[in-house]
């Protein structure tokens, strides 16, 4: 089973849904169910990434609250917990592997 962390308004998430039609997929709308720091750390391990890799630095909230600061990975994860819109999307998890599916076709790498 795949788990997809997504934003229902995101065009890339919608494209991914089309690609995953007919598969056993669990979707988590992270704006309604924000992830904890521990869940984000688990995602980082599966992604083999650092905190900044999952942060949408182009979002207005990042520009106004965080861009001029030097933040640790833990501080960045707390910023994502406090502002879920900052989480990159979509993120697809398959077992112990994950991918930021941008573009959505990258999902084939972990199927």
C-alpha cells in the first residue's frame, strides 16, 4: 500500500491521483492532519533527505517568517508543523522508501 501526503488544491497532487488510479493507495490530506516532528523525521529518513528538501521555500509564510533566519533541521521541521503549507507535495511512501513526486511521474521509481 502506498501512502500519499497531499494538498487537495495542488495541481501536481491531482496529476498524481490520475497516475495512481486503480492502486491500493491511502491518502493523507496533511493540511487537515498536520504531521508531527517525529513523522516528518521518519519521512526524511525514507526520502534520504534533509529538512530543507521538504520545505516549500517559495511560500509567502516562509519568505516572511523564516527566509532571513539560519534554522537547524529541527527548527525547520517545527516550522512545517506550525505551517503545514510549507511541506513539499505530493510525498509518496511505499514501505521504507519515499519520494517527493515532482513531477508526479517520479512515483514510478518506488512502485
